[in-house]
C-alpha cells in the first residue's frame, strides 16, 4: 500500500463511517437494530452493487473475532454486577443448556425437513442459537424492563458467545468425528473453565494495579482498562482456552471495580464497540453475495427461522426457567427478545474458513434468517413488552456517577448527573442523609454554579459534586442510587439501602 492508496482508503472509509453513524438515528426511530443499516451499506458496496469484491472468508473470520472481542469487552465493562448478580445463574443456564436445546431442535428440523447433512444441520443450529448483545440492547434501550429481565438478557448475551464459538469450531474442524461427542463436551468444559479462570486473574489483577498506580493522564485509564480486557483474551487464546469467556469475565470485574474515571472508561468502551460493530457489519455485508441467493435459500431460511423463533427459543427458555419460577409472561418475552445479529453471521464464517462442504449455503441461510427475523422481532419488542405486562413505564433511572481520586486527601470526588425520571428530583440536600464525612460541595444547574444549603432542592439535569472519604465512597454511591430510585424516604419505608 502506498500513500495514494492510503488516502483513498481513508476518504472512502471515513465516508462510510460517517454514513453509518448518521444512519443510527434512522434505525432508532424505526425501532430497528443499527446492524441492519450497516449490513445494507456493506451489501450496497459489494460486488453485486458498487462492485467492491470481498470474498476472503478467513480474513472475515479473523476480523470478526477481533470485533467481537471489543463488543464483549464493552458489554462486560458496562454491565452492573449489582443488577445482574441475581440473574447470572439463569443467564448462564440459557447460555449453555439453552444453546444445547435450541441447537438440537433446529438441527433435527434442518436434517429431516431441509435435507441438510447432519454436520450442516448441527452447524446451522449452533450458529443461530446465541443471542447478540449489540442487537438486543440497541432495541431494549428504549424498552423499560424489570431489572431481572434486563439482567438475564445481559448475562445470556455476554456468556453465550464463548460456548457457541467452541462448539462451531470443534464441529467445523472435525473434532467430533475424530473423538466423539463426549470428548467434545470435555474439551468445551475445560476451555470454558480455563477461560473464566484467566478472566478472573486478569480482572482482579488489573483492578489491583489500577488502584495503586496513579497514571499521569485521565485519558490513559480507559486505554489501560481496555488493554487488560484484550490481554485476557490473548492470554487465554495462547493457552488454548476460551478467549471470549476470559474477555467478558475480565471486563465484568474491571467494570465493577472501584477504579478512577469509570464513566469515561465506559464512554470510551462504548465508542470503540460502536466502531467495531460498524466495521463488522459492513464487512459482513460485503462478504454476502445476494446474486448467489436462490429461492431455496429464501424459503429454507424463513422456515428455519420460524422454527427457531417460535419453537426452539421458547422451549429452551421454558426448560431453563424451570428452577427459577419465572412467570410465564417473562418467559414469553425472553423467548421473543432473542434477537440474532453479528454473532450468528460471524460464526457462519468459521465453516467457510475451514472449507466445510456446502458452507456457502449455510452462510446464505444464516444471512437470510438474521435479516428477516430481526425485521420481524425488533420493531415489535416494545409492543410485546406492553402486551405481556412486563414493561416498567415510569420506573426511575439510576444516577450517573463519575469518580476522580483526591489522593492527597485520601478522598474521592464524585460527579453525579441526575437523569430524567430520577426521584432525586425535588429532594432537599438535608434529605440525602449522606454518610459521615461526605459533603455535597457544588451544584451545577443550567451552566450556573451554586453552593448548596441544607434546604436547596435538587432538580433533573443537575450535576452534583460530592466529596467523600475513600472508605465511605461505596456507601455514598449506594445512598445516592437508593434515593434516585425510591426518593427521600429510601431506607425508611422501602428498606432500600442501595
């Protein structure tokens, strides 16, 4: 590549990036995940339209895994352990047992109804079984849900990539044929457990380092945190363990540790995840060749998607929720909210890269299923949530807390933003009842600063600067979040302490 080629790539690349970013607004208004717009951009640039040819499945596989690492890292860093802790068990069961149930049911249908070989049938079930966090939460951001449902969806989407990647890789490389299904289960369990262990070590180790090393610039903290998460992936992969399990667990620990500049780190991770999603979906759109699609791909994709959406997914949720006593309305919503996105299409590149027989047909089927059923499910999620009575309209939103260390004072400075819907609105400063030694130092309202008094009333949109002793920081955050959810009587009537 010379300088002139670089100039051209930068011009075209940034034009596509800007078009994709501006398209987000369109997709949000339509209630659709932005992935569909990005895929369409890729298809429009491809050989069937603009003439850009991209058919390197191995490169797509590698780049897809790189993008998934960033998306999973962002998912872990932005997931609140406090909110998903009670849902982690069910999310983990859905990400393992649920994947197995969906895979088996769809594989049986694909083999006997569509006439696919057992290898392709199992691959079709495996690559389409996992839900995609980017697709799910791009829609659920506008659907208020109970914490338990949100936690289950977050946990499942974060955890199901690792087992499915292992399953698809082992089937595509012929390990099952050589060693049998029991060996497959043993290898998968070992790699997953090892990946989780690496994630725990890197997560806790990285948090320990960041709490004790004062970096010279606040902008270095987000980069360092992301570097630790990618290091977890690379370390696990080097040991032939599950890198996806490692990166998610490591990011989950780092994102919930008491680290400086957490809000800035989350914003940085979200920006990188958006960039990864845009690049990933545009690339997958380029890889697709609509000119090779046949009527069989269309009707077979529609039929397989119907079985997955209306039979396999609901049954897998019902089986996994047996021990959790989940109400049937919530089970029904979890079944409908199992959106597919980048993950199934990326997984479909694995057999392409391994040159599995008829893997082109598999990729086309998965592409059709993803696009069509995302168009069907995504716009209807708000309506389904209201119809099933699981939507929590009017629920209070948590406050946003950014932390900066005051090392010489052995204290922390909390910057708190009061969002729309927070029950901090209307609360007087004296009613906050913050922990001993903690002080609300400044209120910034509509660009003007004021030193608060005990009778000062807080308003939506206010930015608060709170100084707290380091040992009281966690209690201070918990108290602010409790008042934000339950109002001035939090802790007295509701018993909520954060």
